């Protein structure tokens, strides 16, 4: 575990002032805030909490709550030392048909498909409230997805109760034991040649250029007569994969409409004289949607995508353009619904950092993207039965539909 210096009172004031400046200048999502949200009042309240915080943990949590109040998936505060104090979750849980369901597990006592109804004797959502106020997201679905991925916001020890009456103690300080059961998570680009002729290519992320390059190589190695299903489930993004789009798109496609804060000093000076400076940026520069023409050497065979709520950010940039260019069908579940090219500020000596989303994107026709995401052409929801049976029904149904096109 890496130890960092705790920020003293002066350091806290500096971090707070830097936060204020960055949000006031760069935050692109004021229109997504609830009516009546008062950033100035919220920041004043935060500053009191931050300067009076009894320790590092209390300071970081106060700062997380400030960022979370902005309700944006690409605007957040991070404390590396706090994150290191708790081990990873021994299970992955998400809401299926409104019920918290175990999707993956390294615990013998919890299996994929199990339903968790209570934690420490309280309803799950009630128990999660104190953690959720530290996580800013653009939709309830995205907040649901992220909450259990922040174990450092949860107690180190708690007990979950299942719908069949079992009580399972959880200790986040213990090392993970046993293999993970449940739908496999790709750690590298994987190609599966199915007996039915469909080639499945799993891409785990776009945070490393090697994934994009490996995906392009895999696609070019497939004959045009065989359909490809790109499995982008749980692909949390990274950098928008423009090279991959160039390698597969066969029709012109549009990008997003983009809105980003614009600051003109002279205009701000006039507004300040009149006392009309807004609390958050509302003067925006808008651009797009750009139209990209296909490359003549693009792979021209049949292709489709499989996405879910963990398909986020740059992965959504890819899926949106794939769908707009009518390259093929998109199967699965709605994507995460957040992108935003963050402005990063880092405080290395404290192990702290924050990011502020600098752009708000819309679908090419002007519809809201933030908090909505990419809707699949064919909905294939994850079910508890397939988790219990260990069969990837989403993949099977998507592959069958690709062949039937």
C-alpha cells in the first residue's frame, strides 16, 4: 500500500479553491442539474465541511459529495489512499428486474443468480444511501451500476441476506479466494470461432491502444463471408477508437453534437459589473455533428454489436457511430450514458485527483445522450436464470439473430 501525505489546512483550502475554479470554468452539464441547484451555496457548505474535517477520510468524503452533487459520470474526486484501504469486492452485483442480483462471485456462499434483499438487516437501497451520496452519475441506472464498484465507500464488514433466507458475512479486508464464477470478463481481446459460423470478438476496453489494434487485426483475419459479433459488454471506454471505426464502417456516419463552456473575459467583465455572472457555465460553444466517410479498404462482412450498462464513455462513442452509420444491429441492454472528455487536476503528493467533464454530447439529431445512452436495436436483458445455469443467453440470442439477418 502506498502512503501519501495528508493535506493540512492550507492544502485543503488549496484543493478546494482549485476545485471551485475548475468547476466554474469547465463544467459542461449545468443544464442537467435539478431545478434550484445552487452551486455557490453548495460550495460554501462544502468548504466548511472540508476545512473542519477531522481527518483525511472525512475531507475526501466531503469533496466526493461536492462532486457527486453535480450528477455527472465524468466529474468526480479520487483519493488513492482511501481506495487502497479496502480490498476488491468478492462479488459483482447489479439490479435485474428491480432486484439486486449477484452476477459474478468468488465466494462459495454466493452464486450468480442469487438475489440480495437486505444488508445488515436493512433493505439494500436504504443501506446503500450513505455510499451513493458520494457517487455522481447522470442517471439512476448508472448510479446503480457504479455503487458496488466503490468498496471503499462501504463498511469493511457487513452481512448480506438473500431471498432464500441465508445470511452471508462479507469481509472486505480478506484476500479474494477461489475462482470467479459467472459471465467471463475479458482481460484481453479474445476471438471465438463458433460452430454456427459467427465469430465473436470480445474487446475489454479502449483504455490501452493495444486493444484497438488487436481488435482490428482480429477483424481483418476473418473472411467477409463470416459474420462478426463484437462483444462490448462491460467495456468501460478509454479513448475513442477512431481507427477501429475506420476499419469497419462501410457507410458515412455522424458523430455527436458537442457543447463545451466558452469563456470570454470581456463579456464576463461586463456581466460582473451588472452582477449577472452565472454560478456555472451557460455560454456554450456548439459543434457537430461531423460526418465521416468510409474507407475503401474497410472490412465489409456482416457485423453486429452486443452492449450492456457497463458499455461506457468511449465505447458508447463507438456504438453510437456504428448505429448511426447503419453498420449492423446493436443487441443487448442500454449503455451507461455518459461521456465527457474530462479536465484532470492531480495532487500527487496527497494521492488525490479530480476530473471535470468539459463537454456535453447529444445524439446527431439533437436528442439527449447524457443519462440516456445508446439503446440497442434488439433488447436482450440479462436474466437470473442464465446466471444460475451458467449459459450466456445474451450472446446466444445475439449470435442467432446475426445469422438470421
